[in-house]
């Protein structure tokens, strides 16, 4: 058995709800990134989203290894949004359905990240929603939009952050950054990572369908 803190569960509930509206089959990888338990996923907009959690990383990584699990199964384990959650919510990894997630075999670097632009979530949000109305959580952003909306980041990446609730607090400080040709939009709720142009979404040994 492993546990999540109540704070983690409350953070994950709305995030997973939004993610599953974008992709009902979304994978989730619970990984140890620099000692922090982090939930990694790949929305349809072809970015890697990372949500840092506060539960100890070692028990989860020991139980799951590098296996991704079904985001829907984890959401079910977290119960109804109306249910109060005690600290130390018990969650059995055996109840979480393993799923294939080749796009998560190539993960963004941990750092160090070269800082870029700094700003407020509300200001960044208005750049992609000129009518000042937030995109509904879980609405899949259009792909292929031009770069350079803010901090050199593609519009689709900012819309993904908005749809997943990472820009929900207008006064939150957000930053752009680069590391090893990756780009990142970092917020207090999590980060959206953009792969370098031309990078494979998976390693050749684990192509979809088992091809090598």
C-alpha cells in the first residue's frame, strides 16, 4: 500500500477531471523527479505536463516502477469531489490499471532551467483568451499554433495549461524557461513542457504497437 496526502488528492481531483475530458484514455506516470513525486502525462496537444506532489516518492516508484497507469483508475480511487479526504489516503497500486505510454519514455529534463520571461497567470491567460473568458477546463486546445505568444512558448502549450487549471489563479507568478532545447511554462500548480523540434515522442525500442 502507498499513500497520498489530502493536499495531493485535492490537487489531483480537478486536474484529472480536466485531463480525462481531453482524453478519456490518458496515461499517468508517477515518477521520482529530483526526490519529488511527480505525476507526468501527455495531453492530446503533444506536450508533457508535470504536477509535483507532496507524498514520498519512494513507495510509489518502488511499487509501480516505470509503469504508467490509467488516469481514470486513479481518479476513481480518489472518490467523489464532494467526499472529504483524510490525510494519508491509502491507494493500492494494484488497483491502478497499467497502460502503455510510449510518449512518456522521453521525459523532460529536471534542470537546471534557464529562466526566461516572468509574469502573472492572469496576464498570460489573456494573451490566448482575448475576450477575457477562460477556456473551459478539459477543452482540447488546437495544435499547430504559432510560437512566441509569451516567452517563446507555442499557443497550444499555454492553452493546455489553461484547460488543465494551471492558470486558474490570476495573481500566481509564472515563468518560461529552457533546458537542453526543451521549453517550459512553470506555474505553482505544475508545468507544461514542449519538446525540441524534431525530437521523437518515444524511444525507437518502444514504438507504438511493439515495433522496434
